[in-house]
């Protein structure tokens, strides 16, 4: 996905990650196959500084997504089993991508990836970015 975002928009991307997520961030960078994407460990003040300069932010229903929205950054929120009507994002321009089926809404944390999250495709995210940026 990042390669396509970079190619279409000419933007450089960052994979932010928290403690214990180093290998996951490295896997995301390797999967992107692009030197325009790099992992960056940040504490909260550093993350806030980076977010304030972001053109937009794409993330799952996590703290950084909601922080970006609260800072007024345009966001694409990727939601699985949680309902964005309850969780947000609130503030700033936002587009939610969600493919949960009837009966999948839950707020419990699981040990594996949600089928609702796994249904989200790169094309869904790219279309949301286009709408967010007024390119659709």
C-alpha cells in the first residue's frame, strides 16, 4: 500500500511503533519494499510533533489514530470489530474503513487478528485516502 501512496502522492511514510513492536514495524517496512518508508520509535511528545506535520494519518483504531484526530490531522481509520460510532475518530477530517459483518461488533481484545480487519484491502484504504484528499 505504501508504495502506491508514495507513487501517487510523492509522500514519504513513517511506521510508528511502541515498545515490543519493533519486529512488526520492520516487517511492515520490508513488505512495503520501498526505501521511502521507515520505522520510527517515538515517545508521546515526539509522536505529537510528527503528527502535527503530517499531511494525513492512516491507522487502526489505536491511540495514535485518536491522537492525530484530536490534533486536527486528517485521518483514515481502519476499524474491525469496534464500532466507530462509539470510538471515533473525533476531530479533524476523517474517513473510516470498516468491513465488519453483522454480529462481529465487539470491544473485547482477542489474541488473533479480526476477520473484519482482514477484509480491509489496500484498494479500500487508497480510495479512502483519495476521498480524504478530495481526489475522488
